[in-house]
């Protein structure tokens, strides 16, 4: 082969290779090598729509598990794909109303009258698990979180235990928390054991879970927030991953590391993602929470960069994005509106909700095929 022909041949091969490489993003297996078939299939499905579609999702509080799903359908005529809820905590003390916005399980839903509902944590959490199983059978994708009291206090605490602000654990307390066998670590395990027993029920029912504990860790408000570096939040995340994966053998979980969109609001800061990222070997999906319609392109692009091609998503949102913002940020795998924000009066008009739900980029439940217990798009 002469030099000209050889150069032309190599150039064409390079073009073909580059085209194939650029048209297919990398796909990753679950970080848990023993992930259940259902978890593997869910992750595979999410990769199959990556960059093409975003799943509509909705959070429902543990005290009223269908309320905001129904509101979405009233507004749009559609059903979200992703169903979210919270293992939550019991709010105690005279200031419970200050924390009702996040839906403590023993209170009525936010912005109803702030009343105690008289139901026990076990009753409420069991109801949530039963509802998650029911929703999964209907083709929904399940995501769960946990507003957790500081481990020394169990499941019932003053809301300031969760929203610690400047009273976050000292470096000495943090070291005790993440050191195996210490008194505080033992208390943490007791809390985690209680949550694991419900996740095991979901595993037994073949329900994969997008598990997003310790959300918004790069903020300054929860007790698990603002512990950067190798000895900080990273150790807590890996400790939970190891305890749930290796001790409790929870193989139905896909691990969603859920940060807050970075911001520099004094007293309400959220710091750069990378200061709190535990490593790709412990994370299946990278998420950001966005409120105040703060959909900066960097919030999307920086997550993509850190994840190296792994899935990214909007773990919680308040105000929906504009169509322009939405169209510019194609890699979000799903969005989940936080409870009451989907209703008028919290920055989302019915017209805004309909616009996002009607976007060709959004997938709703009627567009999925769950026959045989596997997620796929309808033909």
C-alpha cells in the first residue's frame, strides 16, 4: 500500500472509530458487584435513555404517600415515573412547626395544620414500604432517602438535631462516629439496622431502590453537612455503603450521591461537589438538588465531569426549570419535585408544570413498558 493510500485508509479508520466512540457514552455496572438482577436492569435502563430523556418524578411524604402524585395527575393528566419518599424522623419539642417543611413522619404534611398524626415510626415506615412495593408493581421507579436524627438520639429528636447548622459535630465527635465499635458508632449502627430491615423487605419483593442518603452534604444545615476531605463525609458514606452492602447484604440498592447545587449565599452556602465526593467506586448516580430555579449550566456540567460519564440526576427540585434550561441540560436522568412545590403557590404555575411534562424530553409512566418486571420504553 503506497503512502497516500495508507494515510487515507488510517484517516478513514480514525473517523469511523471517533464517530463510534462519540456516539456511545460509557456505561457502568453497579458499584456493588453483587447487585440484584433488578438493580442491574434498572441501571441498564437508565443508561439506555441517558442524554435522550429525563424521567418525571415526584416526592410524597411518609404521612400521605399518594397526595402529590395525585396532584401531578390533576394538573397534567400524567403520572410521574419516579416515586420518592423518606424514612424520616419524629420531630419532638415545642418548635416542631419549624421543621414541618421537610415532612417529619409524626406530623401532618407541610403547610397543612401542624398537628401530630398519632402514628408510630414502625407503622409509618411499614406503610411506606408497602406503598413502594405497590408502586413498583405498577411500573414506578422507587427512590428513598432518610432525614436522620443525630445518631445519639435515635429516631425521635428536636428538629435542631437534624438541622444542626453551626452546632454540627466537632472533629472529635465525627471521628468517634466513623470509628468502628465506639459508643457513637454503635448508636449509628442501631439506627441503620432499623432502616435496613425495611430495605430488606423491598429486596425480598424484588424492588430495586435508588438510595440517596445524606443528601446535600456540601451545604451547611444538616449534621452530616460540611465535613470535607478524606476524614470527613467521605468516611460516613463509605461506612454506610460497607454496612449495608457487606453486613446487611442489601443488593437491591443503587447508590445515589446527592449533593446540593453549589452556591455562595452567606449562612446558606453549598460548597464545591468535589470536596465531598467519596469516589466513583462507591457511587452509581451523582445528583444535585436545585431550588430557586438555580439551574446553572455548571451545576450540570461539573457533576458530569466528576462522574466521568456516570449518570447524573436532579435528586430534589423546588421550582421546575424553564424549557430553555431543560433543553440545555440533557443529561439529567430524572427530576423529583419536592412534595408541595409541584403545587401553585410555590413558584410552579400549572402552565409551567404542563410545559415540562409535555416536553418531548420528559418521560411519564404511560411511555414505559414494565411487562415481565423489566423497564423499557414502549415501542
